C-alpha cells in the first residue's frame, strides 16, 4: 500500500513498487493491470530467487471523484495465489 495523502485533482502521480523474489523458484510476472486512469510498467524478465523487480504505476487523477480513493493493482504471476494485489490510496481535493 502506498499512501499519497492529500492530492490535487488533475495532477499525475508516479508510484514505484519494489519487490523481491523470496521464494525458491524463478518468478515470472505475466500481467499487471489496474483501472484505465493508471498506466503500468513492470519488470518482465524472469526474477531469480533473491533478486528484485519493479512495478511502476502512473496515476492520472483528472477524472476522479473528490474525496477518499483507493485503487488496486492486480499482479498475475506464477505464484500461489496466482493473483496478488498492490494498492494506493489518497484523498483527492480541488
């Protein structure tokens, strides 16, 4: 969870999630998705045990309702469970 605190509607925010493969097998992230207000880029190479990667999200707050918001990023990979979630939240003001 990344907390952006209070943000201005219309601004664009870049978030970076850093993660590590703490398992015993190679990690392959197949797909990362979110709402249409958020573009996503991620480490697409195989991540060996002990290595890390990044998920970068760019959130455009332009068309969002004012007040509390929470967005989910779904991460589909060869893990158990196969879908893991990351979140970010904020309070949107004018």
